[in-house]
């Protein structure tokens, strides 16, 4: 499950190696990619919708892989329906609420985008530095342009409603994560400005036995910036869960 302003295409670098381990279902979130614009929703409702989709697809239990918004849904799915979650890979995400000042700023941004869209100058000034590492912002204008054009192809009101659910109405679930018993890998780009590394560290401390991996030089959308760096840790973890060999261990920090 992907981040805001992206779709399932952000997992292009992971689909092939993960497909070698089992069935992969790549979901476009509400208002993104091929999914229809949603009514107003909360993240808890989105987690229930994922449960319904699993039922429709004949999935009894799944290894959940989510980045940012996707990770937020994964944690809620594990809290609300733990019997359905075999493991969690939580990339560049947060279990906490946004600070009040940021919530107001994001709400205004969502309203603007829903009505008139996002000027490219605003994307470059406010969005790209949150999503990408400073190196990519400077060296990969082609990637920024591709991201902007893809985002602007989504339904504006659908994106705005999803963003309100993710950044404005999101509740704090950090204190509840101790009840999650699924094997968990937490990954974060060291240059992530949208959900900074300390958010990942808090998640890893809260979930018993979670492993924490810090990816040096990467920003918020780590799977897009460097798929191989992500796969180095993600694929072995998923393999261990699928094969039933993932053991509990104290949280640790790996720098890549």
C-alpha cells in the first residue's frame, strides 16, 4: 500500500522479487491511481475496507507492506484485525498525529488542491522536499516532473479527501502498538522530512521485537529513490515471514 500522491506504481521495483515469494496484491488507495474518488473517510475505516478487499480476493491472512499512508493502514489493520496480519513491513510512516500547526497548513493545502489543483511551483517548493531527499531534488528533475504529472492525473477532490484523512484527521495510535504481535520490520530514509526517522524509531520501540532499518541518503519515498536498497532488507524479511522463520528479537538499528 502506497503513499499519498502516488499509486501502486511506487512498488514497481518490489513487485518482481516479492512475487517470487507468493501472491502480491498491489492496491491503489482511494482517489489515487485507478481507484475511484472516495467519500470522506477515517484511516480506521480504510483499514476495514482493506479487510473487505481481502475477503473479496480470497485472502485469509497477509503480509502487509505499506509506505507512509500504506503503513498507517497496515498498523490499524493489525490493531483492528490481528488475525489477518501475518507480518508488517512499515516504511517511512508514523503512528502519531501531525502537530497542530502542520495540520492547519495541510488542511489549507488540501482545500486549495481540491479546488484548483497544485501549481508546479508549489509542488517544487513545498511537496518535493518533503517527499524526496535533497540529492534527488537537485539531481533528478525528471523524477520530480514525472511525480507531479502523475499526481495531477488523479482526481483532485479524491486526493484532497485522502490527504485530509491522512494528515488532518489521523489519530495517535502509538500507545496502542504494544498489542501488535506480528513480526515487524520498520524502515525509514535518513533524509525523510515527511515522517522523520524519530517517528520510525518510536514505532520500533512500541512494537515488541520490531526491527528498525535506517536507509542513509534516502527520503520519504524510499522505494522510488532506491528500490535495491529497500529490497536488500524487505525481501529477506518477507521471505522469513512467508516461510515461518521470522523470530522475535530486540529492536536494532541498521544503517545502509
